C-alpha cells in the first residue's frame, strides 16, 4: 500500500451548524490505492481554532473489483453458485440475476463479500425459477463504490425433473440377443 501525506489549506465561509466542504482529490495528488489520514481543523473568523476531526486509514480507490463465476450447479431445488472476488465488496451489492426470456429474478445478500473464492446455495423455488435455460449474471460494487464488470454464465440449465429409465429386456434370465432396448423416459439430454 502507498502511504500519502499531504496538507491541504482551504478557506471557506459557512454558517453555524453543519457545512459541506468538497476536496478535489486529484488536486492533492493522491494515487490510486493510497492510504492516508484525513484531518480537518476548523477556525472561526476571530481566529479561534476548534477541535480537529480525523479519519485514519482512509483509502483512495478508483479500481473496480474483479469478480467471476467459478461454478454453477443445480441439484433438484438447490442452486450452488461459486464465485471469486478480487477484493472486499459491499455485501448489499453482491447479487446474482437469473434471466430467461423476459423473466429476471435477483438473488441478493448472497453471503460472503470479502476477497477470496466462495460459494452460496440458493433455492430455485424461492427465486421463482422454472425448469429451463438461464443466463446468470453476477454483479458487485467494492466498498469505495467502484462497480465491477459483471460476470456472466450463459446457457445455465435449471432442471428439477427427476428422470427415469425403462429397460425392455427379453423374458427369462438368459438371452442370445446382441442388443437390448433402453427407453430413456423423462430424461433430458443433460441427464444421459
């Protein structure tokens, strides 16, 4: 981490109570990733210096996080999404959208929002999913407010149907037939 020390002298006139001061970060030369302490001290028109207020370990961050989907599996009604975060993200911003045609549903508050590789289990019923092919879009914003480029998985299949197989065998325990017939019943191509 880069540690920046700087001093900014700014004069402004305000009224008694709460006032807002905007500082131009680029004007003071902070570099991306810099960690610093912000300290503000007030002085009234008579020259009386007030108490100072400081924010330690303030980080200037203009780099968006990198996010990715590592696994997407559905087992009957449960959906497991694996994801990777390059840095801590705002927990309320970590969302997965499931889209199919005009239908879109969003899973929010998915779980761990710190740097690393994670997974979460979601309920397809609670999300209102029906069997079919979806596009899954993972989105997040880091704690500084930088949005990540969304991670997208296309052609993700949600299938709650339990398949069946029927064997059509010759009668008896023995056969001289070189082939037997297998009927796949309700199996989808993914279950074969």
